[in-house]
């Protein structure tokens, strides 16, 4: 397990630097806007989870080659977070750009765990941890991960 794949920490986590990111790892860039910030210009905490979700959706569609919206819509497969948390290392302000790198910590039978590293410049500003459970949206029960999603994630994990 590399430094960037570590599960949610016990104790004080240590931010990574851009040098710790595996070369060629997929990323998503986001600039924080006025409406995402408080009057002091600091990004509202919930906005980070919204941006992390945008990164995951984009990662599915533009890197894994799996249409996230078809998974939820036509295929009726839920990709719901059963656990989501973040560790904050430094504030993000209005106008700041972050580059979010997606790593896979674990691929299970009915779930997967992602770790997202939001880099501000050369340093990690925050880290998000997400455990997603695959569900049947008709029965609202966990179900096995579809083969195409499993294979795309295995391929991504092997390349990072």
C-alpha cells in the first residue's frame, strides 16, 4: 500500500506532497468560487464533499470509461457512500485551485474505498475518504459489484 492509498488514519495524519503522487495518476481540477465560501473567503466544509463527488463522477466517465449516470439511471445500480470523511491540512480560499487525485484503497465484493488527495500547489490541502456500497436501486439492498466496474477499478489500481 503506497502512502497515497492509506485508509482513514488513526492519530494525526501527515499530508503528502506532489512528489508522493504516482506519475500519470488521474486528476480533476477545481477552482473554488465566491458562492462556495463564507464571508471571510474560506471554503465551506460541505463544498469539499460536493467537489469530491464531482471528481468521482468525472473519474468514472472520463477515465474508467463507465458512464456514472447510466449506472445510476438505466442500470439502476446505486453507488452510495456508506462512509465519508475528510482530513483538513490547510484552508482553501476563494479563487484557490485544487487538483484532486483519486486512489483506490480497497476493492471488495459489494463495495470499494477511495482516497482523494486535494493538492493546492505542491502540498495536500485535504484528503477525502469514501466507502461506497453497490446497491440494487429496485430492492435497496447491497449487491455484487458489476464486472465492468470491478475490472476498470482493478486496471486503474494496477496502473497507480
